[in-house]
C-alpha cells in the first residue's frame, strides 16, 4: 500500500483505475492493488440481488406511473447526497425508490410505491446505543429515543446492522456489516426504550471482542435516513 499526497492537478481520487484502487482513511490518501471480490453466492447475497431485480421491475411496471415516478424524482431533487469524494450530488428518483424499498423489504415491510410528500431525509437518532453484548446469550440490548415519530408510527422501523467483531485494539471500522434486527413502530402502543435481548445476531459474539453497530430510520412514507453509529462495545461473557 502506498500513501499519496495530491498536488495542484488531481486533488482527490476514489475508486479503481486499471489495477489500482484509490481510497482514503483517517491517515490520508492511499493506493493499493485492486483485488477482485470473492463471489460465493451466499443465500444472503442471492436474496439481496433478488430484491434489487424485483425493485427494478417494479419501477417500470404498474402500479407505477409517470406521475408516481415524477414524484420520486421531485423527492430526489430535494435531497443532497455525498459521493465518495465528499462532494454534494443528487441521486435519481429510481435510486431513492430502490434504496428505500430494499431496506423496507429487508425489514419484512410492504413495498412503498408512492413518492414521499415530505421532501427531506428523516433525522438520525443521537441517543442510539447498543450495550450488553453477551457471548453466553449471543444477544445485545439497544436504547433509542422513543420520542421520535417513527416509534409511534405503523410501518416505520429502526433498522440496525452489526459489524464483524474485531480485536479490542481496533479503533476504526468500515465493514463488513450485516443486518442485525428491526424494531417496528406502533401507533397503538408506541415503542419504549430500551429494547432488551435483541435476536438474530449475525456474527458469533466472543468475550473481549470489539463490535460496531449502526442504524437507520425508515418512515412509513418510504423515506430512509442516512446511517448513524453508536460507540463500539466490548463483548462480555
């Protein structure tokens, strides 16, 4: 791996060119040899691909109409996004339709066809905290702001992902991530924090490992927040 300092010409590169990959971490820019990802075609990968293919078909077919697609484009034009270089860009309506509904379907929710009328991403939850990761129970606890609108809204979710456990000396993490759990909002009986003993831990927890968690909020109208993280936790016995 080579470190790079850019001058007055090219000031930033991100991604692969020929046999090299350009990236940046907290220590600065670097270049490494490009490696071709392994494609084991696991059930998880196959499911994700099937969802994307399904959503691409849904975008073109009824009940989608030009009016509905235009509503998604209007929503997309109101939302700023950051690319790999940290530049502000706009995604397309199709991008947001797939991004939102892929998360909704993964949470076992129903497809949202209509474009959101609220032209903005949902806010993240600064009170999101995961704790008490136990090797014995293979569970964890989560605390969140139960005063946020999603907690008292049917068809809304808090979606959490767990990072692959790391050595306790690791100080930063950028994947791999796997879906861990979904908390469903409820109009009749709003959720109350904390939620205990979360199921479906995707990685085996071992005492002493450091584990990162991140989450996103899905609103009933299909809007999906950007991901937000809590401090990593050390697994206990």
